[in-house]
């Protein structure tokens, strides 16, 4: 297929079929950057409300840079991948201090910022600054693999390099922003992972996968490792309307968020046995009320199985200093993992 033909056809399709999204009506690099960070590994329908909340609270990069990390994490709560939120905040600060509040205008310079890789840098450079550089995300991988019959693994270094090369050969100097958005939108709406709209596809007669009936096999991806199971036993100490929480500081999931006193086990156990094995917690067994519902929380490479034990007494004296009692009003304001919020809502504790 002629490269110019591909670009012209997908841009023509985009003009008719594109969704009306707020970040598409601006060339403000701040808003484009914010939308791309939020939409990484998040569908538009889920990410749009977060984008609107961030723009309302932090209308400029300066406003975001001036916020506290806790404010940023609280607003991000529910999106997951909290490292992205911390890098978002760190990047905003660097744009303000190092670049005087103006995002760099080249792909290479943008990549120097925290949390900005090839994909995000290409999106900002092409959409905000019209640089001829291709965006390569999951949608683009899928579109190119199927139409051109590329069987290289998309999550291998060699595969990523090959797809990036092809994508940059296809993009045209004229309106690179439209080209990039068109290919991504085509993958999101028509060339979908499951049940692509092949019968209405503009590339139906020239698409390799369609001709060979290989839509389910392309793109090729190295299988991910099986998710690791973790067993969390949360001890929720209540004193009046206050509860004992801690800020997670260890190098693990949910860094910077707040949860309860935690005992982790390598396998599922009886909650009372977990208490009995802990000399300090054992003293509180008479005040414990096991929450019967078991919670399952799925992360990208981990599955958390959680049990919550409510203890209506003061915490043992040996509790670490970073465990503190917070009022329900304050707890509502703290950034928390979705798992903790689900429990609090289910128990009507907030």
C-alpha cells in the first residue's frame, strides 16, 4: 500500500468519525500532555471525567506545580498507576522551574521531562507543535500490524523499533497532528482488539489481516507473566468516629496513599489466626469484628485478596509512629487506594 494513500484515507475517515473530545480543540501543550498522561492505560470514557476535574482544579501547569502531592493523588484516586500521578506533579514543577512554565517544543527535549516517554513526547510535539513524529500506542500497533501484516512482537524491543520506523515512514509533514490522532482513533473505534468493524473498514480490500482472516492473531504479543497473588489483612482500629491510618512510604504499590495497619501473608489464612500469631494484635481479639466480605482487587501484575478486621479499641502501644488517628472528614480528603475506599463505602464509615 502506498504510504501517502494510507495517511490520506485514515485522515479522511477521521474527519467524519472522530469523537468530540476537549483536548482535540486546543494546541495548549499543557492540556495535551495532561490528557495523554491520564489516558495511558485508561479508556476515554473513564479518563474524561478525570481530565475535566484536573483542568478545573489546575487550569495551568503553574497551578498544578503549586499543588501538594496529596492534592494531586487525591484527585487521581481511582485511575491506578500512581507513579504516573507523582511524575505528573514532578513534571509540572520542572516545566515551571526549568522552562519558565512553557513546555519544550521538540520531541527530544520533551523526553527529558519526568514521566514523558516516546509516546507522550510524540503526541505533544506533533499536536501542539506540528513536529513530524509518529505516535505509537496500542491502537497504532494494532492498526499497523493488521493492515500491513507485521508479525513482530509489539512488546519486544525489536518489535517496538520496527513499528516506530514504519509509523514514522507513514506520517506526512502536512498536519502530523491530524494523522496521529486519526490512526489512534481508527484503532480505538474501528480496528478494535475484539470484533473489529471490518465490514465497514476503509482498508478492507487491502488489509492483510482481513484478507487472511488473522484479526485475532495480530498484533503478536509476548505473553505476560501470571499475576502474583497477595493476601492482605487490614486491621481497622476505631476510636469514636476516628480511624487509624498510615501513609504508605515503602517501595511498593500505592506509594504515598493511605491505608490501615496491614499484615500480609503468602497464602489465605483465618483472620483470627493472623491476630493470634501477633503478640500485640492478640490483645485486641475480644474487640475484633471480622468483616465477612472478602475483597479481590486486580492490578496489572498482582491480585490482592483483602480481609478487613474492625477493632473497636485503642491501637496497641507498639504501633509505629506513622499510624495516626484521623477523623472521618479528614479520611475523606486523604488519597487512598480504591480498595480502601470500597471498604469504607461498603461499611458506611464515610
